[in-house]
C-alpha cells in the first residue's frame, strides 16, 4: 500500500457564515487533508502539534479512519492553534478575525521513523522552515512532494519559501497567489514561470470556478461541481489537496494523466466538504456517495462535438 505523510495544522476553528456560526470545532489543514485522503486505500500519517486542551475525541476521529497520529505532538499545558474566520455574503471571500498560533508557533516537526520512507509527502500550508525540516528528515526523496502555501508566506518568508519551491514536484495555490508569486497576470505565463522555479506540475485553484493543472505545454481544467447549497467553504482547499495527494498515493503513478484524475478527485471531495460546517460532512462520507458524484463530474464536462 502507498504511504502518505501529511504535515499541517490541527486546529480549533470558529466559523461565521451567512447561515450561522459555530463554537470552537475541529479544524486545521492537516485534519481536512487527512480526512480527504482517508477515502483512498493508502497508509497515511499526520505530523502536527496540539495542546492538551484539544479533546481526545478529536484525535480519535482521525485514528478511527486509520490515520496514523503518532507524529502528532501533544504539548503538556500547551494550547492548540486557534483560528476564527467570517465569510462574506458571497462565501467567496472571508476575513480572518483571530489567529492564535499557540503551540504551532514553536512547532518542531518530528517525522516518525515508519513514515520516513513515505511515497508521497503533502506539505500543508505552514511556515516554510517547518516544511523544509520535514523534507530534510525523509530517508530518501519521496516519489512526489506536494506543497500548499499562501500569500502570507510570500509576504513574510520569501527566501525560505523559494527554498521549498525549488525542491517540490507539485504546487497548489490560488490564482491571486500565482500572480503574486510571478508578477504575471496571465495564469498561463504564471504557471510557466513557476515551473522554472522547480515544480513540474502547477495546480491553480479558482474556488467555485474549479482548478487548472499545468505541465510543460499541457493544460487541464477540473470544474467545481455547481452545488445547490454551499454552507461553509472552510477546508475546501485542504480537502482538494488531500484528495489529490490521496489519489496519487493510491495510484502509485505520477504523470499528467494521473494528476488530471487527482484534481478531479480533489474537486469532488471538496464539493462535499463545503456542504456542512467544518469537518462534519467529511466525517460522514460514504465511498458510494463519492463515486456517485464522480459520475456527475464526468457528465458535467463530457461532450461529443463533430468537427466539420
Ligand atoms: P482553507 O479553507 O482550505 O484555506 O483552510 C482552512 C483551515 O486552515 C482552517 O481549518 C484553519 O485552522 C487553517 N489555518 C488557517 N490559518 C492558518 C495558519 N496561519 N497556519 C496553519 N493553518 C491555518
């Protein structure tokens, strides 16, 4: 079975959308990535840090889905990372109201020995030095390293981020971040510039407008499924990345064709994530539902046109 190592936050999230608000609930990039990846026949493990205040049930929810949590450091007397966000009416944009790093501020990731030979490494959105440390601890170069990052790290830790980007195979970022990274407005030009920086594959996420995959002269588009109801977009990007990483770990094959399927799997899983607050939908997701929606994806983009 393919092995996937995930590094990222496990968090208390507090969310406000036009449809309601939550108290402190389970969140974090590694949580969403892990739950999405658990839909595939793989071995997965999370490297993260939490405080003693995180209810044991939260970590149990991950362990019950066969996600290895031996790399999750529980800091005695420490507090778990806390993030609060409020979505605007269109749900496309949000304001971060509170970010308390707590134990994540001094996070020194330790990769468990049995994950040092992982086939795929998914570097969730974190300080680039944490991502570099995880890469340095691997026994050998993984078959595939996927990076998720954001504008905050471009603004504050440019040099460190460049060191990460040089060493990875796939980057997932949103359209504005791709423009910021390259100073190119055209996403085609931006993707070409990013490939010159290191990654062979560039995935540009466009929220409810889907995602683009770039590799050399090839381009592929995965739509987002038009949904009747979007409730809470939190974690959609991480779920997308987790679906991509989980699929590629199971497929054991890295090519433009397998990445095409990977971003469809990611879009498909993200379409479930947004249907309920936080992790609720991902915690109650059956394989049959996932497969059924994959067929809807196929129908959405398949057409037969006769060239005359
Ligand atoms: P997404 O909606 O996919 O962008 O990811 C939302 C998740 O990212 C939430 O569950 C947050 O806990 C987590 N998050 C937000 N800010 C940070 C940060 N600075 N570092 C790590 N994780 C974060």
